[in-house]
C-alpha cells in the first residue's frame, strides 16, 4: 500500500505509523494531517476512498484511490467543530454560557428543564442523553423534529448534578440554541460562513450539493474485527461496558439509539443534513487546520485567522465534568464541548482538547506543544473514544516532537 503526501523533517515516525496502520491494524483508506505552530508538518493519505466496493460485492474493498481532497464522515469528531460555534458566540457577546437554555428557547423549559444551562449542553450535564421515543431516520434529518423531541423529553438525572455522554441529543440542543440566537441560521450554516470559508477548510456539517456531486466524500463502513498483526495490542472492553452496550434498557444503548434505525451514513440525504453531533464531513487537513486555528494564527483566505482568543481557549479546555460517565460507563473528562486528555481518550498531553469520532476519526489541539491533529478513515471499528490507529499516530507525533527538540517529557 503506497503512502502519499509529505512530512517535515523529524516527523518521519508519523509516516511509519500511518503505513503501519494499513499493515497491522487493517486500515483500508485514511489520511492524517498535523500542524505545528500554524504550519502543516504532516500531510499523508493512502488506500482506497471507499471502504467497500460500490458494485454491491459484500466484503470487497473499494479500489478507487484516496486522493488529497478525499473527505469522510467523521461521526462524533463533528462535536468538537460544532462546539466552537456557541463558544465563539460567547466570545462575541452574543450568548451567555451561564444562562438557562430556556431563556433562548422557551419551549425547552418543559418537564423540569428550567435549570438546564447552556454550559450543561456542552459539558454533557444536561441529563438528556436519551429520547423516550426515538426518532426515525427521516425525522432525525428534519431540522425541526429533533429539537422538538428534546424539548419534550424529561431529564433522566437532575441537570447539572452528573455527567453522561449526549451522543446524539447534543447536536439537536446545540443546533436549536444557535438558531434561536441567530434568528434562524443553524450550526452548519454558521460553521460554513464563519469558520470554514475564512479558513478555506474542507469541512462541512451539511455537505453542499455541489461537493456531493463532485464525489468529495468516500464511502464509510464497518471493518471486520481482526486480531492486529505485528505485535499490536488486543483491546477488550471491561465487563461493565460490554453489559451496558448489550442491555436495551441501559442509558448507553438508549443514548446511541435516539435515532432508530441509524441512517445510512453514505446516503447523500444524510450527508446533506446538519447534525452537529454526528455527520460532519471532513478531510484530515480540514480537521487539523480547524484545531490549529483554535490555538493560534493560521493563513486564511484573505488574512491570518485565529478563532479562539486566549480566554475562550482556556474556557474550552477547563475541566467541567470528570469521573464515571453515566452513558459511556468509563471515566471521561469534558470541557465545554471538548473531550479532555485522559485514560478513556488519550491525546498528546494533559493540556490537549478535542474530540474523537466513534470508530476511528480524531481531531485535537495541544496549545503548549503548538500541535493540531486530524485523522479520518473510511473504516470504522467498535471503539468509541480511543481507536488504536489514531493512538498509534498520536504516539508517533509525540516521538517526532522529541526528535525535533521539543520538551515533551510532560506528555
């Protein structure tokens, strides 16, 4: 399998790890990009753009090559991109993170949700990870029906008192908040206008028809579970996690079943919708470049662009939730919209913040190292927060920083 692209001097371990993901961990098509101090130092891609053949041959890998501009659905890595919207609105004085959600969205107050604050939506403390009546795929793609369902839902714990991953409901709450504040512009449109366009990002929450017609997005799907070769680790989930995913009544199963059945992620209608929790489409460079602009200046279309000021960046990565997660059934750490470095989701260092996508994708930034990272793949594994392929690349970035003389003993 040929690896295409470039790495800066000292970052050769990332190329080796990327090639190793195909040889030992079964990647079929993927890309990785790394920025350091606003400059791209890794830009690699390889394999096929489609996880499987488009002619219906079951289990047959795709053959059309992954190209520099190939984008993929990044699942929950979308959440980190979407989180920038309310934080930037707060930075501009347009949204109060400590205000009740119902102040902007009166219908949300029903069933004891008067005390849900805007920050509770971002730090997964709203108590609304499930829907008693799951949405059909058609209803889920409607920009009105998801928010209405959440507004009609009673919390499953007292808002603000505990945390649990809001796998799908996060997106409907965030999107409707943005619409209420802006007078109708949703999060996907906001991202396109205020983030992607100024930075020239190949990143969308709601893939435009022209990009769909141009074939920008490859086909994603589940990879067969196989033992890693080359001495790689075999990861087994804890019994409590396995039981939670196996129990239809658990918060875990119900949170991920808020849309039942889940839509076909290769359906153009799914990619065209704006679901800020799950259906972002991005290149690895688009994801890494976005995070680079959260922590420093990046060359934009007409000027140098930095999205977060220092105070907003620190607010994003300040710990808001930590400990046993009532949905994921492992210890998790969250800032405002971002997962933080920890055993369940290791990034580069304790100061890193970002978000994985279930089954593979990962984007994060590390302000102290000046590093921004993006990895996208068309082959999903069972992993939720710490995919072995992404982790191999993160370890290689850490080794590259050591080679280039950075003080990374702390990581």
